[in-house]
């Protein structure tokens, strides 16, 4: 066989960028690699677009290691088998141990989410607390103080972060496109 090919962290980031572009066309991702003593990682960030769960599912295919927090143990994954025209198959070991994803929400999307979530809150007459600890009044504005009891948002930002889960993040994303 062709043996195992060890990709650098930057080489892994390049392949990951290509996969993100193919899978989530039209979304601008920032893909940054970092090599440090004891390992390497890739940070992916983007605004709006696909959910963090969807991007993480794709990105995890490019991680070269796993971490077990119970044992404080990093273990390396077996090389990936990929088709090779000359050898039939070859092994590739990705150069980034871990891949981290961070999705930002624009003010515009946050406002749309709040507009969608607020009627559900108002229809049920639910006074309660945002996940951030702010008490929500019947008019949809917040009252300082309190602790979380409801999954609605006190502001566009909190609605985007917490309120989207209230109506279903995937359904909400589809409705807002």
C-alpha cells in the first residue's frame, strides 16, 4: 500500500475549508489552525448560517484525536481510509487533534428570532426568566433580577441564543432563510 500520510494542521484546515464550502455553500467560514506544544487544533467561526451542531458533525470527521475528560486522556484516532487511484486505498492521519466551532448570531437574525419567539411567550402568558437570569415581563421587555425558569429571550441576543431552542432551532433556521 501507499502507507500512512500524515497531514499537517494547516493541511487539515485546507481540506476542512473545502468540505465546508461544498457542504454549506454561500456561508463564509473563518478556519484558523493553531499548533502548540502537545498538539494542534482548528477553530471554525461563522455568522448565522448552519447550526453549530451541523458544522460540528462535519468538522469532527477531520479531528485526529479524542479527549476523555474522565481519565484526562487524549487518544489518537486510527487513520482514515481514502480511495487512491494508484494503490486502491491509502491511510490519512489528520494533523489537528481537536476542532472547535463557534457560531455568531447577527443582530438582524437575532431580531427575527425574537419576533418569532415573542408571540409564543405572549400567547401562553408566560412570565418567567431568561436563561441569562433576567426576568421577562408581559410586554416582552425585561425586569432586572431573577433566575432562569423559561426558555425565552429577554433581548434579541438572548432570544437568538435561548429562545430559538423554544421553537426548535432547526425549524426556526429553515423558516428564517
